[in-house]
């Protein structure tokens, strides 16, 4: 039998912004699909109307677009042959599947009301707030089609009484889930309850819709987060009850993303506390207006985010850390996805972005920085530099930063004279002799023909040595005069770029303002 075409799906529920763990799931699906020339589908699982959050779906689509992890079928990316891809729009097809299971004796109608179920919960778990168990041990004392006479069931349904459809979990069976990463996971049905498949609001639950759609959309591999592993036995059972075992997808449950210290699942709170985003894009909660930061707005490059996520749970065979999306497609394999949780390392994330920043062309970087600079220009009113100047600034700053967002604070002296100086250095180093040096240096620079970094450096050193000063003695001071602080790109490159007029002004100002 020839292998069917690989078809995988990312199936988020629009219950809030996409977490980076969700984005990683999408990425691994994408890589797997591309690697095997398969299809990658985006399906929106929005049947839980109570948890529906407006804007979440658009957010998911925009996040995938931003990262370049584009599905080839699905909501927001053009319909394919299995449209619609939004479960709320497929609403009408699920009921028949639920009814089929009732007819074959694998599911049943249940009429129990909320208060009745609460009573059951109290009866079975008198002490605590344990969840309700509607299962083999309790189902026969409830109001359902297994207990009530057929005529009574019909009467209730015909009169419009609300009901749900529940799966009839076999009493004593083992369900085997084969997971491509974890091997065989065996669960005994006594551990499982009679999950609702179809709700009284006319919507299927996640379990039913998910399995039916994976079947209808010819999904070959279900690649999803580890948190869905406990649902897998139920899904396997549904495939069996529907008679679809021969086309059941392979299951792959990806390791959890863990907090930086490895203790527990990575949460938004960890990000807030340790200062890194857990969402790809900024998100404003429509209910509270609370804003959560995003990788995009924090200045991460989409290709860096992809690289960061690729390494969270998957290990390349060779000692390489920087991968383009194409390289990832080539290298990715499920065999190298770990079982254990993947610790999120915010420092490594920053480091990776820095590697990407350094490898970007000055043009690309300047284009992004220009936008940020125009905002600053509105505040500080400096003359906007030409693109050549801007590119050179970017060339120097990209070696010193992890993010373009840091450029202004690291290098505002390229655009405005320092508004304050590192007073410690001035206090320590500014004396009559050094002041004399700078006033002589100013005269030398004034007549300097070629204002290039090596010529300037030569002049600087000659002048210092001539006055019996070690160049190192006055170098730091010179940096403070030019940039206001210590540290930064090669000083004479900065000086050359600023140009003679500006450098003259800055030395002059130091000569009048610095006191000893
Ligand atoms: N709708 C589920 C979610 O929100 C999908 C899980 C799955 O991929 O089966 O993640």
C-alpha cells in the first residue's frame, strides 16, 4: 500500500492569544509537512462558545503570518478542498456522527440537569471539590437512554428537552495509544469517564469535533502538545467506534515548555516576572484591556523566534544552533524530539536574536531603525540623517545590541549631543593636563585633512604621546566627551562618522563645561 500524503493540522481554540508553546506546535507541524511534501492545515476549533475570545482567531492567523509558518489550507490562508476550516461553520455535520454512535450502542443520550449532576458529584465525592464522575459505576443511576425506556427517551427528545450525548466507556478494557515519541501508552478504561461528545447547545465538544474533522480532513499525523495526551485514549476509542481504525492518524505529543528553572509549565507570569514575552505578538485582553508583551514588539526577528522555538524540544544531530526555516525543514525529524519538557532559556533567546541581528544587512536593519528613529525625531527635533549615515550607524550598533529596539538608548549620541556625562570618569580623569591635551587635539582635528578613523586615531595618539600622556589615559575621557558614557562601538569610527563640525562642538563643550 502506498503511503498516503502527509497531512497535518494545527488546531488551536480561539480562547486567548497564542502562547509560544502553541506557536511551536504549529512550527513542528509545518516542518513535518514541508519535510514530507505534505499539507499543513489551520483549523480553528471554536465549538466551546463559553471560552470564545473575540480577536483570538485573527491573532493566531497574524502570528503564523508574522513567523512565516503559513498553512497551505485553512482559516486566513485560503480555503482548500476541505472547507470550511472553522468548526463553528461545520456545526451541522457533527450531530449525525454523535447519533451514529448512539445507534451503534457506543454512546447514549443523557438528560441530567446541572443540579442533578451536582448532586451526583456530592454523592460520589462527599468531601472535596473533585470533579464529577459520570462513568460505568454511576451511569446506570442517572437519567439517560441506557436507563430510561425508549419511548420515554423519544418523548423527552421530541418535546425539546435538553440533552447531551456521552460516550459509553467500556467497563474493562485496555486502550493502547501509540505515540511516535513516547511509544505505547496503555490506559485502562476504568480510569476514563463517559465524556460528553455533543452538548445541549447543539455544538460538539472538542473531542468529537477534533476526531471527526481529523478523519474528514484526512489527517495522517496529529502533532500536538503533551497536555492532550490524556485525551488520546478517548480519541483512539472514537476511531474504533466509528470504524475508522485503518485511517487513524499517528499521534505525536510534544514535550511541555517549562519555566526557566525547569519547575512547571511556562506561564505568562514567568514572562512578566523575568521580563520576556510568552506571546508572539502583543495582545490586549478584550475583557480587561490588559496588555501582554509580544516577541514582535519586543524587537525579536521572526526568523530568530522560529529558531528559538525549533530548539525547544528538538535536538539537531550536529552542533549547530542557527537554522533558517529551510534548513529546519531539511534537518527536522520527530526522532529527535525529546520526551521530557523543554526549559525555556530567556538568555539564549536573546543571544539567538543577537546572532540574527548581526547577520542582517545594514540596509535591512536601517529600515527598521529608521521607523523608530522618526518617533525620536519628533521628540528631540534633530535633523533626520541621510540613509548612508543611518546605515553606518546601524553597522556599528548591531554589534553592540541584541535588539534594534536598543539602538536609540545605546547610540543616541549619533543624533544628539550628550545631555549628560559619566561624571565618575570626568571627576577621575579631567585635570589640567588632560584638558590641555583636548584643546590641542581640537586644533589638530580642525586642520585634519582626511577625517577617517585611522587618521584620527593616529593624530590622537601622536598628540597624546607628544604631550607625554599615555593615549589610554585620555581615551576613555574622549569617549565620554563624544558619547556621554563608557563603552560602545570603536571610538574613532564613531568620531569619523559624526564628522568634523560635530566633533569640534563636543570637544569645545567639554572644555567649557568640565571642571576640575
Ligand atoms: N483545540 C485544541 C487546542 O486548543 C487542539 C488539540 C489538538 O491538536 O488535538 O489545542
